[in-house]
């Protein structure tokens, strides 16, 4: 090869993209579930994220941090979804325990000592109101500043701080 010559990119294969999806699917789904609190909606959001990733895969596979791009797209899609469907939210806390277990939101009650801290945290997050859960997830899981959260949610900085504190 000559120095300075552009080396053509290797063509994308279905196996390449499948490996990419397998590597990032848990992170994308978990991010969506934390934001939306409904497995079916989280699955739909994750699928939409990977459709967008497929459209940009030639750039993404060369990126240093494709996970960061995926997390940002997931968060934005979920926030847009919540904004569009605000009136139709069904809170986790309104579900019967059997419904929540069936939906995969919580494990059936066994020995509480056997549940790890992460599971307890995820369950607690899903019990919060959307107004408290969304800013908490954006702050603690997405590392957004209070100012960025307020701007993204179209609310005041004080409300963001209050909702995070109450959550």
C-alpha cells in the first residue's frame, strides 16, 4: 500500500451487523426500559435504534465509541416517545404484581436476600412516576447535567432538581 492513499472500506456483511447488534442490544434495551418502563415499548424503541444504526452502519463500525451514539439515539427516541404518548402512560405501580412478573419487569418474589442491588434498583425505578424516573435516569445513567435535562425536557432547572431529589 502507498502512504496517503485511501484504503477502501471492507464491505459490510450481515454477520458484521448481527455481531454489532449482539454486542450492544442489552445496553440499548436496558436504556429504553429504564426510560419507558414498559418492555414492549422498550423493545420497539430498541428495534428503531438498530434500524437507524443499520442506515449508518458504514460510519458506526469505524467509530471509536458506537455505544455512545447508540445510547444517545436511544435516549432521544425514548424522550420523543414519552412526549408523544404522555397521556397514555401506564405506570408500573398501577400494574398488578402478576402482570409485572409476566411483563418481565420484576422477578417473582423469592428470597429478598437473594436479589442483587441492581435488581432492587431497577424495580424501584420502575415504581417512580415518569416525572421522577426520567430525570433520574438521565442524570444517573445517561450522565446528563441538570441543565441539559431541563433543556431537553423543556422544564425549569428547579423542577429537575426537585424531581430528582424526590425520586
